[in-house]
C-alpha cells in the first residue's frame, strides 16, 4: 500500500527536532503518521500545510474550533478588544458579562471562575471538592483523561505489558511512557472501570467518609466516544448524594458541543461541580469551572486559592462572549446543525463500511463521534483498547492523502464545526468510500 509523501513537512520536522522538544507542542501531535504535518493557515473548514495541500479539517485543534478556522465574527471582536487591551491585572466588565452568560446556559452553574487550560480547571475543582468535604481521596475512571498534571495522569491509555488488573479488581497504572511521576500520586485516588455502578457503590462503601469527589466525563470522549449506559449517570448522581461526595463533570470536550449547557443538559443529570468547555474560546485559551453558590463559597471567600496571571484576561473573555452569543442564536441552531450533520456522517460511514466489508464501529452524539475498527460494543477503556492492529492508522493516512484531516491516534475522534458545509460532508463521504475500497484490497 503506497502513501503520499510530504517533503516540506518532513524536512521541517527533522529541523524542529534539533531545536524544539519533540518537534511539536504537545506529545499527541508527535504520533501522527508518516510524521507531523506543519500547517501554514486555516480558513473555515479547511487547513493548509507547507506542501500546499488542502484538507477538510475534522480535528479542529483537538476540538475547540466550534466556529471553524478564522471565523470573522470572532476575529472582529478580538481586534476591537486588542485596541482596548488584552490584560490589566485588574478585573474588567467582560468577566461579569461572560459569567452571567454561562450561569444562564449551564444547569450546574450559580457561580463560576476562569482559567486557561483544562488541566488547571481539573486541579481547581479537585481542590474545591476537598475543601468543601474535608476529605482527600477521589474516584477516577479508566480511560478518562483529566489533564497532564501528576495527580491525574494515569490509567487513561494502556501501554504494552501494563497490568491493569481485572474489571472486578482494577489496578491504577502510572504509564510506562511518562517518566517523572512519583508513586505516591496514587495515594489519594481509587481508579475504577467506567459504566458500572456496582464498582462505584462498593468503593464508596469501602472508603466511607474518605472520598471527596467522583470525577468523570459525562460522555467518555478521550477513549473513543463512549456514551453512558442507560441510568449510569443518574446512578452516579444518586450515589454521590447518598455518600455526600462531590460529583464532578469534566465537560472539556462535551461542553457547548452536545448542547449549550453541555452533556448535563443533553442527558439531564446535574453534577455538583462542572469544569471545561474547551470550545468556549473557539481556539483561544479559556476554561471555566463552577458550581452552586454554597459549593463555591470556599473560593468566593478566598478560603481556597485560585490564582493565575492570565485568568479571565480580556481576550479570552471577549472570545467566550462572542462564542456564547453566536451559539445561542436561533435557539442554538449551530449546535443542532452540527449534531445532525455528525449523525448523518455516522450513519453513512457505517453504510460505506458495510458496503466494503470493513468491520467498523461508529458511535457518539453527533457533534463529535468516533470511528474505530472494533467488532463489539464499547463501554469502557478495556473495550476501546482491544487491539485492532494497524487498521485505524492506515485509514487515517489514506484519508489524509485524499485531503481529509482527522485525529492522529486510535482514539478516532471526528469534530464538526459551524464552518463545515454539506459539500464538505459529501466530499468526505466520497473519500471514505474510496479509502474503504482501497483497504478492502489488502485487509
């Protein structure tokens, strides 16, 4: 099977390795085959690389570009704000405006605060949960990624020969592929498989009075795209209330995509604390966390430190205000459209796989979905990482060679934006048809 070459990107990557650690800014980019591609610019639904190739982009900077690349409405607002200033070291009116918009949109928010990355927001919520409950331990689920800080960077992507134990007796794992994590990061966590309430119930009984929080993605979006089993989130909510534990939803990916209020609005389960909303800045670094006034009281009364030079800066705030106002228009028409577009793509990709006798599983709510080469249901990390060989990587590279840009690893996420058109979708499906036909010749 022959793949396209990207000579300028290859040369740039080799040059970058001499001066820029990994040659890329985030490790996941380094796994791209045949090597990372260096992009010059993006516009709307398209990306362009240094070799002058054009791509329909379904990666969208790993999700946040919900309005596509270089949306005029956003950049006009940013340019106007730049003439007024980007950060002041003092509060400004935009902070209040964005807070009110988010409280109106997200069911669990009565009070919010801002920072710049999902990793920071996770740390803020765990600290808040510990302060509010007076406890130290938390429950984390296998396959859920909550940032790259030491105290959560484990048990999310299995490596060769790592021992995760069994579903009934799971073992937390500090992954072989990241050195520098001390063993004691596991002292305050209980790691469980997702989508099984009995494991959670037993843990809360065994550690009664010790667990401060259960942190979970409401839709498991960093391990494929796995929906909760019917009643699972409702069960977590009930158990958290019964054992006086904070239920934290990490809506980094699901926030704004599944619904304006996130997966909690879509699925009707309200957590105690919420963090995330990667799409809020539409490409600018801006994250939120929040809860009820009572739960946020330790932060509001400065009993829990929340700090950061660039928190709630004016550029992030004007981006968030613009995004929220755009997504609210016409009863959230943009969000409805990208979800329907995604559902259509999921159905058609499934039909094309069947046509070419390819074993493919397509799942997700629509605005983001996963294409993987599994032949069984996927309910947790252990299902998602059953070895399917090289199929996904071949699929991805063949798509890339034909101008369709998707996630570089077997997580297999596809993201939709308001900039994607019906023509983009139909062209993409024609390419998928070609790729499955090519794969059928060899596998």
